[in-house]
C-alpha cells in the first residue's frame, strides 16, 4: 500500500494505491465525484484549489496507466451492491 497526496478537494486530501494479488486499485476518496467527470475535467463546485485538483487527477491517471490500476471513488457506488442490501421493511416482511 502506498499513500500519496491528492490535494484539490481539500489541501490535505490523500489517496491510496493498493497492490492486491490479482490487481492494483487506487482508492481515490473524494478527489472526484465520478471518473467520467474527472476524465472530462469537470471541476466540482466545492474545491480548495482547482489547479491542484487537476494536478492530482493527472497523478492518479499516470499511476493507473503505470500499474493498470482500477480507480474507486467514494461517490461512485456499485448500485448492484447497494440494491442487494436488505431494506428494514423487507426484513420485517413489509413492502418497500
């Protein structure tokens, strides 16, 4: 595991590169709302420094290319996983 700085959203924001047995993953936290918006360079409305944010995105993209890493961002949830979590009403036999 390697922790590296990705300032932009906040001055102290950090991300994590994790090398697993079968793949590399970058845990990007809140550095972007989505990988598509990051690739298109859409700057969110609330950031500490837009220029540093773009520099961080470039750093992450370079690491992705170098390690063949998959990027996981906090705001990009796998909806299949979310939908698989039982709702409290369903556990009681109610309807959602």
